[in-house]
């Protein structure tokens, strides 16, 4: 992945795993490496992006924002599936992903396994269309283990050497 061939091939990356295993960190590290190689990258929390684009439909910025997302060579959609999209949100997702399909790379991070995504999207027809564009040609990284936030910090641990 570090050589950036996945970007040249316009393939996506899907990173799944439990909360706190650094999915977003890995996605951002891939995007950082892409930037070091001269590519453009943008991070977006999926729920917030859908809210912003929904508002943009009302004030005339929608097509400009969509065009900007289509031009970015690596787009990170973090926390995919955390907020269930509305009907309008599903259509926006489809437009984003349709504009990027086989034209640019998209990194998606989610705490849900890809097997749950179809159900989480709600509308079977739109879910089929969205997932066809997301899962086709994508590299998949499935992380396992306990989240890093569950481990006690040395600063809060109650050990004798820290209490002195």
C-alpha cells in the first residue's frame, strides 16, 4: 500500500474493526503517504459530510461541493454507518461514490463489518448501487482486538510508584 499503486489503480480501501483500534489513524496514514507522493486527500466524518451536503442543497453550494469531492484523489469517509443515512443521505452517498467510481480512491472506515452495510443503509435498491461502487475493487483491512482507549493509562494507574 505504501507505494501508492492502489491510488494509481483508483481502488478503494475499506478498514473495519471495533471502536478504538485506530481505523481512522490507519486511513489518515494512508492519505498522508498519498500526499507525500503528490496526491490530494481529504478527510470527512461521514455523518457530518452528509449533513453539510444536505444543507448545501438548500443554499446552492451542493454541485460545487460534489465537484470538489470528485476531484480529490483520496477521500477518507470515516465512521461509515455510525449514523444511519436518511433517504436523502443515501442519494448523496450514491452521487459521491458514483462520481469517484474508477476515477479516484476512497478510504472507508467503519466499526461495522461489510456484511452489515446493506442492512444499515436501509433502502435495498440504493444499498445495492452504493455498495457495488464501494466494495468492487476495494482492498479490505479487518482489524481485531481491544480498543486502545480501553487500556489503562500510566497517568491514571494506581500503582505505588505513581502514588509517591
